[in-house]
C-alpha cells in the first residue's frame, strides 16, 4: 500500500489540491462576506443544489423521497431513483445527529468524491497508457478543464454562474462519474486478467450506478454494448463473454431500480410526471467533440490494431453517439443534455487527450504536452471558481437575511407548510427547516396531488395584486408577453403547468407549439382559460375561499420577500400576523 502511494504520490497530492480549488467557493465564502455571514452557505447552483440537499433533510427526518418539496406524496417511489443521498446521510443517522447541518455533510462527501474521481480517472488512463504524467494531466483536465470545450449550464435566473465547476455540486454528476470510472477500471482489469473476481466487482460497481444516476448507468450500458460488439467483430470472444457477464451482474444488482422505474412509468402518477420530463421525436443530434473523438478513435484503431486500448476508446466514443441519438429508435428522450454535459464532454476530452499524446513522438514533447494540460486545468479551474464565486456571492449573501426566519421555524418544530413568494430562495426552507412548501416549480416532477396545480395557480394569482381581480386578462397578457421580468416568470410558469396538465400534452410538445405560435395552443387556451376563470371567480365569492385552500394544505406560515416580490399583497387574507420582520423579508403566521 505504501509502495503504491509512493509510486503515485503526485496523483494523490494533485487530487487533494484540485478538490480544494473546486470547493474553494464554499470554503472561503464565510471569509469573503465576513460579518454578514449567518451560517447559510449554499447556492452555487441555486435551486438544483437546494433540492439535492433537501433530499438529505427528508432522509434525516425519516421520509421517503416521493416528494421532497410538498407535504403530500412523500411515501411513494423515489422518483429520480437516486440513492446516493442515503449514503451521505448514513453516518449522520447512525450517530443520531438529527440536527446535523445537511450542506456541510453534502460538501464533505463532495470533496471526498471529487478527490476519488480524479484518482479513478488517473488510474483509468494509466491502465491504457502506463504513463503517470499523462494520467495525471488527463485526470486533472477532465475534472478541471472540461468547460474549455463547452458552455453547458443554461441559467434562467439572471445569475451568470455557468462557470462554477460542476463537480462542486456534491451528488450528481460527481458520484455517477465516480462509479462509472470504478466500473471501467475493473472492466479493463477483467479483460487483462484470468481472475473472474474482476468481472464480478465490475458488475457490482455497474449495479451501484443504478442507484446513483439514471444517465450514469444508461451511459455505462451504451459503453458495454458498444464494447461487446467491438470484441465480437474482433473475434475476441473471451473478452466479449466477460463484458456480457459484467452487464448481467450489473442488471441483477440494479434490478430494484429497474422494477421501481417500471412501476413508476406505468402508474398514473408516473405518466403525469412524464408529461413534464419526456420529449418525443426521431431527430439526429450532432456533437462536434463527439464526432472528433469517434474519428480519432477510428484512426487510432487503424494505426494501432495490436494495441489493447483501442476497443475501450472506440466503445466510449461510440457510446456518446448511442445516448445522443437513441431517440431515433425509441422516439422518446429524457433531457438528453445531461448525457452531453456530464459524460460526452469529459469522456471525449479524455479520448482525445490520450490519442493526441500517442501521436506525439516519445520524449520531451510528450512531457511538454502533459505539463501544458496540467497548467491549463489548474489555470482554468482557479479562474472559473474565482469568477463564479464573484458572481454568486451577492446571491448567497442575500440569502443570509433568511436566517432569522429559519431560526424561528426551527424553534417552532411542530412542522407544517410554508407558502413562500420567491421561487429561488424559498427552497432553502426545505434544507434548513423541517417545514415543507405549499408550492414549488419542481412539484410537477414529484408525487404532487393533481389538485395542487390549480390551487397554487389560484392562490398565487390572488396574492398578486395585478392579477387578483383580473384573472383572464392577466393570463392573456402574460402568455403573450415576449419578455418577462423576474417576478412575472413564475406566474407564466405555473399557468403553463396547469395548461399542460389539463391538456394532456407533454411539456416539450406544448412549448414547441407555443414557440411556433401554433393555432392549437390558442384553441386549447380558449377552452381551458374560461373554465379556470369561472372557478377562480367562484373561489373569490366564497367567504374565506383562499384560506380554505391554505388550511387544507396545512399552511401555517407565509413567507414574503417584499424586495423580490413587490407585486404581492396580503390584504384580504384573514388571521395573518407578522412573527419575524427582517426587512424586506417577513414571516407571517396564519391562523384559521
């Protein structure tokens, strides 16, 4: 063990340094805002990050993950079938630390995961090249330099934080990549060894991917399928058989997830969720970097047919095309950008680095090439983490104003539901308190009660003083407006969700028709809007109609950020009293 460490000590040292740089925005944030820091240190990836950590809170409280944002629907299937958060929270649960700081737990596992990922990528490249310097360069560049080949993070909030390193997000894609490279390392070892144990452990690590990330295990099977075909064409039936057994063991290990996915997708709840996540169409996706990687792999095979590395290189580059274009056969896809951002880009970069290195004459030029990659990886990571921290610091500093509200809710541990205004900051309630939300934009992709769509629409339109007494006209104006302000967007979003649910169209098809100004959308709205307006008018005529919705949903607090949501007005709601005032953020208790 000591000899292994000494031989690869540069890899261990650089893995620690790179992981530290990647998590520097989290580590140094309290020192940057100094006295303004009040213990809230999340938000580099905004709502996505909040919701990953909300899963940790749900696990800590003993809930299932059927719905992490609302009170209802928790004890159902884990919709996304990701279980890595259970691993994060296991030590906390075992030690009985029920008041543990969930973000700290997640960031700790994130740091360790990033370190391990770098080492596993290093080992992968070392197994096919036997060159420690190249392996180090490739690992550091794949983790720290991948953003140089793509702009990948579309942001709708106005915070241009697209350059924050994706591996600083503690759960996915970090741990999916980690288990993928663990599987690939063992797979390579199995093809080079007579020991069947490598096949077994490769299959088990593949099975672990099932419980980590849907896009991770499906990409892994694309690699296995391509590699199996390559070995068959190569007439290396022994290696093909090993690849086959790895796939079978992986399927057996991940069978629970497969059965759960089958139950989810064939249930009424699952079909409703798919409306908001699935897209249809037989179209061809082209990626320049995937094309270059595939072409380079074919050239490498042509020049190095006796080299043992070309089958895995060709399989990985082929897998990118499989996952990007499987919809040509299946006619359906689920947010294929996740494959591109998290797997196609870094894997293609690795392939190209290795092949470019192999084309360079032996000697000093290979060393210069590797050192240049190391320098580039560090320079890029330091710059983008520094720049990303500058951009996200105002967002995270503003979040500190929510600390008195969080403390108050934690001191009133009867639990309950919070009706909150701001769509970005409200998800912090899920991470730092035992309370749930009345509504969140991500609710449709969880086990949300169908009636909540309309309830949320009516409540939020009632609280908006611009739409309260002008439902139909406001909807028409909003849905036809070309450019929305930050506070207008949530109202358009929630109405669109209701229209999607009421129509039965998929979100993808609905938005496509809307952008094309398809007449069917106008016809759809002419049928749905009058009915919704009639129901809304009937609600307003009922004494305490809105309060009844809130009471039935278990709402006992209203959180209003007057700075970010100036359009709100609580006039007309009965039983509302201020309990925390941290201007411009107010927490109201509502009694019925």
